[in-house]
C-alpha cells in the first residue's frame, strides 16, 4: 500500500548528508575532519541535500513538483536537476557503497599500471601518470581498511583489459575513467550514513575530480564538461561505463 511504503521510508536512518545539513555543530566538526578539498566538495552536496529537504517550494522547483530547466545562476536549481530518477541501488548500505568504490579504484589502479608499462609516455606526462597511480593505490588502501573496520570483506580486484591506442587515445580513455570515478562518488554521497565514510568519500572525490580536469585538459577536452556544476552517475551508469574493461 502507498501509505506503508511512505512509513517505511520515514523509518529509514537519515543519511550523513541529511544529518549534517540539519545540525550546524556537527557540520563544523565534520568540516574540520574532512579537510579543505573535501569541504569544498561538501558544499556542492549540501546544496543538493538542502534543496531535497524542501517540500516542493524550494529553489529549483516549480508548482506541482515538476523540475525547471537547470539554472547555472541558481545552485539550488542545478542541484534539483541532478537526479531525475531514483538510483536502482537506493537503500544500499555503506559497506556496499565502499566496495563499489573499491571496485572502481581497483580498476583505476590496474589501468594506470598498464599505461605506465605501455611505454607511450615520457618525461613530465609519465611522472604525472605515476603520481595519479600512487593516488589510486592510496585510495584503494583506504577503502580496504574502511571496509574491514566496518566488519566487511574488501572486494577482490578483477582481471581487466583496456583497448590499445595512441598516447592521445589513452589520455582520452583515462579522462573518461576519471570523470566516471568522480561522478560515481558524487552519485553516492547523499546516501552514505556514516560521517567518517562520507569524509573519506569526499576527500577521494575531490582528488578524482582534479585528475579528471587535468586529463581533460591534456586530451583537449573541456575541463568542466558539465559546466559550473558537476553531474552524478548512478551505480548502474558507472558500472555500465567500466564493464567493457572487466574480463568476465
């Protein structure tokens, strides 16, 4: 019955983002814990969370619950247009979100190792790729530790295959993978319930976004492909993007 579904949703624990949006003191403690880069990302997520709390009368919504066209002058309006439908994985636990993120970091780590071994890059570009590879390994280690801390088992890396290509083609592929990674963290942030898990996710998201912007520039792509406000991807969208690189 519709009423029982509504009551069930009301009993669901609030996400960490919702809790932080409603409690200024908790928010201040969180921002100190999260650090500068993650705090900047949090401001974007908080705008979306605050907009979702409005009952049809907040910024970015019109009467009757319909959504207006995105308005880049109105962050609330843009946030309201991010998620046009429910993520199929709604209700996923923090452990499942962590292992989902870990599977992406495993893939990125494998990708950069193969790029380094390809011999396509020299000098400053190779040094940059090595630095990105180090970042991804540290992301992977943090996620593995966090999964274990919560009593879970870290997902094992899968065998991967990436298409061969020129240096330019590899840079474009790297940009696509990093953009998907940044959008993946953005897509899960408002569904994480534990504040420490959220802080870790935001700190990784910030670095993934910087990787993506750098690679976009090197590949001749727009540095901010969605404009002033990044767009999230659901689990299904991200997994369908990276599935071609995972050996069955």
